[in-house]
């Protein structure tokens, strides 16, 4: 993942690029987009932010950017600010799935279309947003579970699994958990003996894994909902005198550069890709929506998986 992010992005909710108030995209002029990002909790998110900012620039779209610092109330404030500024379109990656109906109705009443990126909302009224662009998180969880089933297909012994979940209530955490469980539940030898949120951060992943290791001496597998938590957990595993990738097998989601390096080094066993480079697709969708064109209600990003050998082959060409 990209390590560098402009100070402007990290400055928080007040850090919005200075642009002219009000958009004129509907009249054939330039488009102004209000974008509320979850935060900067991981290398994945940093790369996602850069992709959105670079793609807006390339597409000639004026971007008003805010960083919610992983707080829903900050995103709601940002969206209301964009409505007041009469932007042409709003896009955001929801911190959690629930609690968006009121502010999305306000955008709809103001005739400002909304695009969800990366994460979904659980609103029953799908007219509150035009489309959702992002990964199929359930499928990602299933891919992780399928690797585990294949890895232990010849074993009769119990397989003790610990799980580092993403941010509580977020779509990727909910879906990666359910997809994984759907696949492994058919075989009773797979047991999730501990499952706790690591908030998608490396520091929290390390902290929670340290606690797992103290309370569960016999851990066979770690399933981490993202690479950053997995990388933090590797520090904890090594600190406990164990060998990551051997004593405890590790499967993660994302395929960011640091994760892919750990996979190449044999410290992670398998990674399910989740691409952060959604910017170009987002800008294409935004232009179509502002013009009044029909767009699909769901746009899924194309992704793959990586073994240790595959990671070695592609590591040098990773963009993030």
C-alpha cells in the first residue's frame, strides 16, 4: 500500500479542498463531488484515498474531501455540509452499515445523487442511493474459508481458529465473517475459538493477537479481515516465540504491498485480494449519474487470490 498521504487528507473533517460553492455539473460544466472517506486506518484506505483524489483530478471533477476518522457522526456532518454547498454528487464509504436513512433522505430531497463506494448500507430504501461500487465481501470470506478447507482436507484433527474482525458493524467485517463461516461450518473439525475486532489497524491487530495467545495456547490458524491486522498479529506471534506461517497459519484479506511481502516471505499463507483502486470506476459512474444516465445498482470490482508463490511473482508490480 501507499505509505504517503497528503497532510490535507489526514487533517480530518475540516480538511476539504477549497472549491467554488455550488456545482454546475448538471448544466454541462464541471462536476463537483463531495467525498467522505472512512479514515486513514490502514494502508488499503490510504491507497483508496489516493486513487479517488488522483482519478477526480484526471477526470476534471472538483473534489471536496473529508476524512471521518472512523466516526459515523463525522460522515453525517460532512454529507450535510455537501448538501448545503449544493454539490452535484456525493460519494462516501460508510463507516458502519446502519443509521444512514435520515441524511440520505436529505440528499435525495435536495436532488443530489449519492454513490456508495467500498462499503454498503443496510437501508431498505434503495432509492436513497444510485449505485454501490465495491468488492463482494461475502465472497472474500468464502475464498478465505475455501483455502482453509483445502489446506486441511487430509487432516482429522481439530483446527483451532482465531479471527481478527474488522470494525464492528462495518460491511466488510460482517460479510467477511459470514462468508468464512458459511464455508467452514460443514466440517466440525474447524473451530473458531476466539473472535474479536482489531478495527482494521495494525496496532489493534497486534494487541488483540497478544491477548488471544495468552488465553489460547493452542492456535492453529489466524483469519484476519485485513492485511494490516494480520501484520500486527505477526509481531505478536513472533513476540510469543512462535513462527508465523508455520506454527500458526495465517489467511488475510486485501493484498496490499506489505501483506504481499509477508506472503512472499512465508509469514502469511494466503491472501484474498480486495482492490482499493476504485477511483477510475467511481468517476465514470459519477459522470453518468450527473448526466441522468442509468447505471447498474451494483458494480463489483474484479479481484483474485494469492498463494506464497504467486505473491513472489507479482510483488514488484503492486501499485499499493
